[in-house]
C-alpha cells in the first residue's frame, strides 16, 4: 500500500476503544476477541483494547486478579460481593471513576477513539461519569456479558445503546430504568473457531443431521468436563461416575487451577489410564469442544455459548451465585442441555440422554443449531459502525 493510500485509509478509519478485562474469568476476553476478529476484516475500523482494571493501577488490578481465587475457594464470599455491588452501584461507579480517571484521560488523548465499547460492568457508569465531567463527547456503548441476572452496573441509561445477548437481560435493563429504545438484542458473540463449519475447524457439522449421525455412529462417548477458566467444581466425582457407568473417554480441563489439575492426575490417571486426559488452561479449547459428544460445565455464559456454537450438548452441574444463578434454567428452557446438580444423578441423566438411540441428545443438538446466532459478533460490529455514522451525521447537521 502506498503512503498516500495509507494516509487516506487512516483518515477514513473509525477508531474503537474496547474496555475489557483480562483476569475476571475468561468470558470478557473471549467476547472481545470475537468482536476483534470481525474488526480485522473491516479496513474502515481500527481497534484498541484495554484491560479496564489496569487503568486503576496496582489497587484495581489486584481487585481484578482476586476474582479467580475468590470464585475457586469461596462462593459465599463471591455472592456477598455480588450482592453488595448490586445494591451500591453508584458507590462502585464513583470509586472506580476516581481510580481510573487520570489513566483513562491519558488513554483517550493517545487513542482518540470515535467509539467506546465496554464489555465489563465496572466500566460503564464510571467511564460515563468521566466523559461527562470533562465534557468529552464520544459515543459510549455497553455490551452485556451476562444472560439473565445482570448487575445494575450494566444498565446505565446514559449509554448511547446497551447491546444485550438475550431478551431476559433486556427486560432486566428496563427494570433498572433503561428505555426499551436504547436496548438492542443482538445475541452473544462467540469466536468463529467454535463453529463446526468455520475455516478454523477440522470438522463440519453445519447440517444438524450430520452431527446427529456422527454421534450415533461412535462406539464410545467423548465427555468433556470443565468449569470456566478458573476450574471449580467436583470434577473428580463426575469423571468417576462417567467412567464407571459408560463406555467413554473423559477429558477434563482444570483451567488455571493448578492444584486441581495435580489432584485429578493423582486420583484418576492411575486407575483409568488413557481413558482420562487432564489439561490445565487450554488455549485451543474449541478443539476439545468440537470433539466432545457431551460437555459438563457450570453455567458460565461464555462457556455455555461456546459449547452451543460447537453443537455440543450441555450437562450443567452448577453456577456461581449472582450473575450465573439463572443460566442453567435458561439453557434448559431452550433445550440447549440439561441440569445435573447432584453428581449422584450422573448415571440416570446421561442414560436418559442416550436412550432410544440418543433421542434426547439429538434433539438438544438440533435445538442448539436453531438457537445460536453465528453472526452475533458481526451484527454487533455492524450496528456500532452504522450507529456511529448516524451520530456523526446528526452532529454535523447541528453545527
């Protein structure tokens, strides 16, 4: 590209700043990556991604990094934090505003974004406060990363628009005082490599019937057990129930929980050998999901949607209190999977899915295909770009 062409492209480009999170689970980061891979295909959009917690220095970064240890070791403490944050939303916004203000203003001066997109609730009201305080007019959008139970922090009515993954989250926003006209339901963005018919996948399940036939033809099940990036849950007992009662291969992802990984290797490998494989944090998790016939996971919205994209039926074994509490029932209502909170129920639940030539398992796979919006990330980006153009046209008309 010539220097002149590059300068012309730079003038035409819209710059998008995405405020995400690197350490509070992996969901916010995955959503950001799903949007960014679509941006890479649009020459007219450039993107800058920042971990919002890093803008608050060591103190706020430490808060972000505490998410993993807290959710691994004390769900009750996490529930308390979630409830307090929900009740004291304005306090949280003010506190974070003070912590990030200086670094955020410096970032704005450096990046000069045309659009700001937040994918974490802690950086909605706090950032809007700063923009208003300094009379900075940059369109600000919120992309909700939860499905049903959402913080009030997601629902700041001052945002240009709030992009919701579900009608349930939209209704919550309206309960919190956001006008319906400012909420767009565009689906949950999932990275393209999780879809069986994507260019990143070695398999092709684009035809629901082909996926059904593939599962039915296998002599044994491949079961994937995971619990988000932090690795929580009774994986050992789930694995033992599967291996003792079914002809299956079991793959377990312990995430960043190194102690859990070591414990599982000690308790399972000696007894079951090659029938069980244990992983730590996996970057190519899509390969494991695409290969699995059933995925056992907690009600993480990101993990659930990635499994649905991969057309892998879900067995949901629990959920973090607070934002994940109603996700299992959401998935069950849509027939994306089944709930199994008690490990003693593993045998009858899986037996029921496999009965009558996998009848219920196959119906779940078909429902997943009908449910998932493969183009959610592209739809979100298209909306942001088109809405930003409208905003600029209105500003020019008023000048």
